[in-house]
C-alpha cells in the first residue's frame, strides 16, 4: 500500500474543514477549537494528562497470506495492539476465520476503495452494476494513482451501499469490530465521505480513526476520543534504518494518544511478487513490531499500549 493519499509526511491533511449540519454529521464549535487541554483523549479515557498512550494498528489484514500471517504474529508475539480487516480481498475469508478463532483480537473494518497492485486486484463486495461509480473499466477498484479520478466521480449513495456491505460481511460472520478506518485514502478524501463513515461508526457503536487534527479536535469536543497527534503511516518512513527510527519515535513519544498505522508482511516470495518495489517496507515493519527491542523500549519508557476497545467504549456510549 502506498502512503495515504491526501496525507503529507509529518503533517495533517490539508484543506478547509466544512462543518456539515445534516443529521449524523459530526458537529464542531469554533469557540472550542484548540482548547486541547480541556478535551484531550487522556481525560476521556481516564488517564493522567502526562500519560503516553499508543495504538499500534496493523493495517491490511486479509490482503494476502503473508500479510495475514505477519499481522497475526505481531498481535500474538509482538507489540501490535489491533488490526483492520480488508473484507474485499481474496484472503479476507481466511482472516475472518482467524478472527473467529481468536476473539481476543481487537480489529476494525478497513474501508476499502483502492486496489493496490497491478495483477492482484480486488473490487467491491456489492454487485458492480450497483456501484459503478467506484470501479474502473475492468470492474475492480481504482489503482492508487487514479484516486483523484475515483474521488471526482464516486457517488455518495453507492459508497454507502459498499461501506455497509463491508461492515455487514464482518457482522454476518459473528464478529465484533471495534472501529472503522481507511485504506489508502486519508479520512475518505472528501468531507461528505468522512461524514458518511462517521455516521456509520455511530450507528454501529464503533470508534473511528481520524487523520486530520482539526477533525480530531472537533470529535474530542463531543467527548469522542481521537488521536492527539498526527497519525504515523509506516510507508512514510525510510526502509533503511527503520528500526532505529521506530526506537527514536518511542523514546520521543509525546503525552496524549498517538496511533501508528503499520503494515507488516513476512517479506517472502508472495510479498515480493505482489510488491516488487515495496515489500521491504512491510518486512521492516514486521521485524520491528515482533522484536524484543520494541517491547523493552515500551516498558522502559512507561508507554501505555492501547487497542481500539478503549476508544469504542466512549464512542458506543
């Protein structure tokens, strides 16, 4: 997966935040924007102001076998605290089976509108004829480089059909997701898409990943916990020296809630065939999140690892 579209390295998403007033849209109060100390997530979750909270979420569960196995190992033996399921991918059913066998795993639904690779493709769960504005001429989801085209033509009613289908696939399997987040497109790429996902999260009692810090502040003002800091996307970090960079980031982790979106993979022949120019990114993530060093630093630094269940309790309340 390339870096999130619409999210620049080291900064929040750009562009004005339009506060829509339709029922189900998240609401803001401009007088309260910026009053972080009064609404930070630490207080909402019952932690002292100086607590350093960290969610390490492994994205793309279900993408392919090597990703599924790497994430499972990171959850069982490493420092990964939660994952998000791509219900549209060929290996999704295997991932669902593992989640059924391991109900202790905190996982969310990775809302998917993008197909990453050239010959290994996926498309909507919904009948393509019913969601024609979100598929390309081959009937699959758009490739990453065509996201602007997707966002220009995607119809909101068709997006809602597909997002509901992706959530329903999880619920029909008897699973209990904790949150919604995004595959490749930060905050859905459009204000109306973000608001749609927010409405679905509230409807289903799920928490939600938020990239843009202005949106996160508005959510906290509604007593909904969200990131206090920029989301870290592991695709933004150089592969060379990546473990050392992760260690530095842990040492420097600020107070408040931070989320890392990591992308572990075994880096085996399957990984290399699917992503010839990027498999090392995922392998480097796997190496660090399963390393004794990662857990040792977290323990020495007194960092509190969380999963999305802690946030979901407030979102569902």
